[in-house]
């Protein structure tokens, strides 16, 4: 998040070829839990990719406030950049 790079292990928990892949972050070292999914839908221009996810932080009320003020925004920006990179890689 932010300018900090993160590395973590993920586990695929659902895979439907050409339709959906769902995964979650695993490992005791992670300070949060997160599950993400990509849904692929054909359209007139190729394929529409929808990215969704849920996460939870192990913090008290202060963590909830911090999430609303900073973490959620950083995570959203990071996901947008990630999608832009994937799109660029697939188009080359």
C-alpha cells in the first residue's frame, strides 16, 4: 500500500475456465485477510474483466478509521495500477 511493496502467497479457491478465478492471501505473516475474484465476460470489444475483493484488518476502532481514511484508498489505487499493468501486458 502506498509506496511500500508487498509480497504474499495466494491460494486459488475457485477456478471456472474462461469465466472466473477466485483466490485468497495465505500465510501467518500477513496482517490482514483478503479474498479477490476476477470475472471474465465476453463482449463486442473482447472481454470485460471485473475485479472484486473483500478484506479485513485485525484492528480495533482506530483500524476502521485508518482503513476509511488511508488504506482503502491506497488499496484501490494499487488495484487500478495492477489492472493497467495486466492490460498493457496482454495487449503487447
